[in-house]
C-alpha cells in the first residue's frame, strides 16, 4: 500500500472480502509474490533489537520469503492466517513452523513473542479493526518485544491487487498509529513512509517499553 489516498476503495473490495479473496487466489499469489527479500533490512533491524527469536507472523501468507528468512536466522516461527489456502501453502513451505488457522483479529494465544510481525496484513483491516489490533500486539508482547508492521503513508482507503484480484487497503494517519503504540506501551524506533529502499512500503518498527 504505497498511497492509501490515491485510489478510493470500491464495493468490489471491502475488508470483509479479504480472507475469501486470499483463499481463492492463494496459488496465484504464491506464484507472483516477489521473493527478492527487499524486506531484509527491516527484518534484520528488528532482530537486532531482541535477544530471542520467537516470531509471531500475523497474516503470514505463504511464508515466502519473510517467514522462511526469519526461520533461517534461527527464528522459531508461529504463522497465523485466516485464509486456509494461504496457510496450507505456508505449512508446505515451512514444515517446521507452527501454523495456526484463525483470524488475527481478537487473537489470544496466551503467550508472548520476541518479534511480532504484521507485514502487508494490518492494512487489509478496517480502521476500527486496526485500532483493536494494537491490543492484540500488546497481549503477545513482553518487555522489549519488537513490533514490525506496514501501513500506508497517510490516512485513507485504497484498492490494490493480490493474485490478480482486487483487495482492500486502509491506513490511519501516522499520528494515530503513534498514539495507539503509546497507549499500549510501545515506543517508536522508526517510521519510514514509502521507503525507497523497501519498494515504497511504509514501515514501522517499535518496541515494548520495559515498563509497558
């Protein structure tokens, strides 16, 4: 989601359609997903801030290339996805990882992780659901856990494509994300809107404070 305000969302792409859409296009998405690992710099930066390697990948998709890279870096990966077809590919690609088929909204695994990742997944949710997700992030974090997620550069809704199908995107304003992070005890490490070194992705990195 490079510019959430550029292309208005339509009735053909809503947040309620996301899981069914990804179920339908999972194989096409897997074939077309960029595997050049342009995300690596951010993943390495997240790992540099933690001592452990327990990773919660929310909206994990097929697991390639991100979860596979984290596993190669000694990560113990738990992948969560509400689209069964996507999760089946994830399990095939990463047989040693834990794969959980469930909606990430309202998730409560009763455990914490060193790295919490919502790469190109949070922005498929409605604005209200995105706000609620910060409680989910907090529930799975311990002091100094890192949170890595992508958004749009500014507030708005847009339609993108995945596996050839239209998909909904939304973003809050950066100040709203900052307020949500602070409310849950996270401190911002970095935010780079439309990072040119990451194919235009707007990326956040935060860490739960010791007193969070």
